[in-house]
C-alpha cells in the first residue's frame, strides 16, 4: 500500500510537493476507506485533475521514475521475460527552467506498507548519481521504529537488522544501495519484503510494453481471469470467454469467444472494436489489483474508457466488500462526470496547475481554502466550481490565475 509520496525538483515540479494517500478526518464516505490492523486509515482511490501541460502526469511519472530507479538494476540481472521492459533506463530530469535547480539533485521520499512493516525510503539523485539514500521502518506488530541504512555520498552506514550485512567498497555511484541489497541479499527477510513491494505491489499501466504487461496481468491467477470475465459481462460486451496464445519471439495473441444465435466463433483482439481493445488493456490490471491488493497507477484513465465505465471502475475500488485486500487506484483525469461527492471524498481529489514560472503546484480539494479562509463544503458542486476556476487549476488554462487564492 502506498501511504505518501513526496518529490522535489523533477521536470515541472520545482518545490517539494506531497501526494498523500492517508485519509483525513472528514465526515463523508467513512465506509470507503482502507482500515489497517493498527487502526490507520488510507484511501482506496485518488484522482489528479488539471489542464493539459499543467504537470499532473509528472506527479505519476515521478513515482514511476523512483520505482524504475530501484528496479532497473534488478531487472538487468533477471532472465525472466517480464523483466525485459523494466530494465530500460529512465532519466531523472530536474526542473528545467532554472539554472539553480538544474545543478541540484532530484529528491524522492516514499512511505509504503507491506504486511509486516511501514517503510520510509528516501532517494536523492543528481545526473543519475545517488547523492543521498536512506531506509527505515516501523514494525506493525510492535510499533517499533528503526533505521536500516543511510548513504550520504560515498559514506554508507548500515544499522539495526542490517548491521551485520557486508557490502562491497566499490558500489557504483549510480546504483541505489537498495537495489544492490536486493541483488545481493534477496533472501534477507527485510530486504525481500521491501523489494517485493516495488516488484509486485505497485503497477504502472502503459509505462512499459503494453502487450507484455497484459501477459503478466492475465497470467497471474485464475481468480484474475474470472474477475475480468465478470467485469466484461457486467459491461455487456457479448464476450463469453477469452484465451491467451503464446506466439514466437514472446508475442502473445488474445482471442475472444462470441456466441451469436447458437454459433460460436473467436476473434483476435485486433478484430475487436477500439473500445474493447482498450478495455482488454485495462481490465486485467484492475482485476489483478483488486485480487492481490496492489497500488495501480494510470495516467489519463478517462481516455481509456467511457465515463460510465470509469465510474464503475472507481466504485469497484470504493466498495470494501469487493476491495478486500487494500487495493488502491491512482489516476489522472479530465472527466468531470465523476467529479462529485457521490464518487469521491474531498481528500481523494487533487489538482495540479502551473505557476507563473512554469512550476507545477499540487494540492487537494480538502486542503483548499478561498480568499475568506473557507474550506470547500462536502455538498458543493465540485465540477461546476472547477469549471468556474474556483479551485485555482482552471481546466482551460495552463496556468492558474492567482496563487494567492490557494492556501495549500
């Protein structure tokens, strides 16, 4: 589970911004939160709105870049087919519109949870070189907090349960220590717990090879396929079943089964409508997230499906009887048909827009206050007020009009 993510000096993000999946103490939809055993509350859904060019995609890309920075070295040493597209290098790009920021590192900080602990991982990178890195944890059964390692330049200090681990004196300056530990000490219980979260518990849709990703999502379990078929039938797509066939050179073909007037036939996915193809590129990931309990990150989800289906998908994650394993959906959107208090809590709605110096700002609806210091009411017409530019991130302008109205 993703708890919180902070980034600074990345692409259009100049100042530090924090994206928080912790639920705030508000009244609406209190039955739609993920409640942990230690009585912490987290959000199953969060959406980021904003104008084109405002920087909302960069928030998700920053999260993906951190994940890729950790996993790429592990994938480069892996011979599994699904690792191939994860092994590509993703540059860490600082804020471009300032000579000062171009010389400074990009800073990432992430809080995330596994079944046994909550971790805080910090990584500062300058021109692909790791200048600072640290990892600490809180054990969920005891509440005990402990530091695991700190890396400051070439100085590395292993602490706590990592105190007896031996490491090379010549670790590459571009290699995260976490990645090194994942390669060298994968059988260590704590290291395995952390690395498996990066590998299995957070997914980024369409950031790699779509067909390879589709194979990975569908092939996990029969339970995933069953849920995909249930969703397809719920959407009345006239598809009774589907199968995956392995072709040469790691290519896969998806076949869909139809029955018309008692006659059975199969179509390739390429023969289906564009809408059906989009759904097959999405539903397996939705199903896997709900079955396994992963954090699923999707840029422009509304561009992939009809607004009615978008609402349906969001409500799957909001339904705690279906979302039993703490799955989370994080996405960007332009769709206003779902921007209302029936679908979202105020702390699940975020806005991004650019200031006068091309720097993106991120803030949530629950934090927003107008010039009178008044918060947005839970029964407000969110979509109408957004279109009127009352939340700062005007949907028709790349830049916000007056940042003095935003007290976030």
